[in-house]
């Protein structure tokens, strides 16, 4: 058994989402959003290098010794599965282990908005799940793939970096391919998938112009494409895609978004009232004629108004969803305040008054800045 497995087992038993190992500090666990050290000595350079080398293949060791970071999946001695990033920093090496549940969660268990389930009924177009790192995008997409796998007869091709949740084929065939192991890039993976009779293509990350362009082509040619971006609002997602592609393709990109983008689901993880868990809260954009017109006329700043009025279609702004969750007492109001865009509406719910803006000499609070953690 690799020595590092002892830390991973402790983290799993504690219910943490991540285990952090770095030189000069003790091992740390990400517990419900907070990073907490465990009772252990500060890790030494040779010690941690030994721990990490035990779980690397010869090829991974060679790549790491050339100065490259590593991303891979690791299964511990007791069967726990982890997504791993190994890196170098000023004081030596470091590693982050993201715990992956053994069972794929269902959409119902995640308590996502009902519209997310309905998005799985589409046969072609693009659905994007976005958010900052660690907001549960991969979990949401895994639940969507599981729903498709359970309810429809499809050929589902999933391109991941690395493979996280492992899907057993049910009513559908699920083919999982890993960046660096089975495909050289996401763009090449999409290009190959289009020759493999796919119904659904999941692109782990739309990280560059070539991948975005290939994913757009797949969505336009009769496939359902699911993908992720590291964007924190629906509007920023649309702007990012437009800005990512060459200027000469701008009109074509806007036309694609207006015609083939089905929805953008942007999520954050907010602490539950007892602080013993976190709940996904989602902003949802559904494409409508009005929103399509705003995209084509480059007036994306007006999209939130349309989203605010689109409740009957399943749309909601993040602030609307946060306020609803506070009213339902399913999230901690202080944590919800942290994620809110327009914070004034949330101030009356805050229990930790130190979070609130200080009053000036006139007794008025300065306008709250709109902040979204990156």
C-alpha cells in the first residue's frame, strides 16, 4: 500500500472533498469549503517526493521530472478514486487529491433545478455547465450523463482530463476517453468522436479556440454537446466564447450561439445551514428569441433582464436562486451573502454582522460592490 493512502483514507472518512499535500505545511483537508490542517508534522521535501513517486508510473515520473504538472486519476488501496494534480512550487512539490464518489450521483440527489433534467431530452445543440474551480461542474455533468445512460439508447462519448466518475453502460453505450492517455487534445477528441457515430459528446473543458470551434461544429451537425467553462455567470460565458474565437469568425460565432446554444447552467456551492455540507445553487439561461437577438446585436449586458423575466421557462439569476434557497432554509445566509452579486437585498438575512459594510458618518452604508469569487 502506498504511504499516501493513509492521508487519503483519513480524508475520505472525514468526508472531505480534497486532500492537499505540500512541503513545509501539514497535510490539509477541504471540509465543506474550508481548508483545515490535520494533526501531523510539516511535510519535508524528500518525504513528500517519496510519497508521490510511489503512485506515479515511469512515464509520469519522466514527465514530472521535465518540469511539467501532472493530471491523472488514482485509485487507492481501499478502492477510493481521486483526481490528482501534482505540481512544483517554490519550496518543493505539492499535490491535490480530489475525492470522487464511488457512485455517480443522480440529478435528484443533487437537488438541481428541474430544468437541468429537461435539458437531457434535447437531441442536438450545446449545453454548458460553468463555474469556478471546485463548484461541482464535473459532478453535475456526470449526473446528466447517468440520466441519459439510464433513460435513452444512445452512444455517449465523454472526453475528460482525467476520467473521474466511471460510467457502466446501461441503456446507452458510454465511451470514456482520457486526455493524454487516449487523445492528444480535446479538439482532436471531438474530431475523432464525430467519426464514431455519437449521439452525445461531453467535452471536459472548452479551454481553447480550436476546441470551442470543434464543439460548435458537433452541435451544429446533429449532436448533443455538453461542456464546461470556467466562467461565473451566463453572460460571461457567452462573452468568453465570442472573444475566444478569431475576429473574422465573430458573426459566425454569434449566429451559432443564437441558433445552437440551448442553455447555460452556472453554479456555486453554498454551505448548508448546519455547515456540514454544501448545496449547488444555479443560475440558468435558456435560449429564447429575445436572448438570441441580444447576442446577435452585441447587447449581452441586457440578457440578465430577460433571465429575470424567464422564470416560466426555468430561467433564474444566481441572486434569485440564492434568495429562494435562503427562504427555503436550505443554505447558510452568511455564505449566500458572500456569493451574491447585488448584496443589498441579502443584508437583512446576514447573522454575522461583521460581513456587512460599515456605516459612514451620515449613517449610510456605501454601495456594496458586486463580487464573485474566482
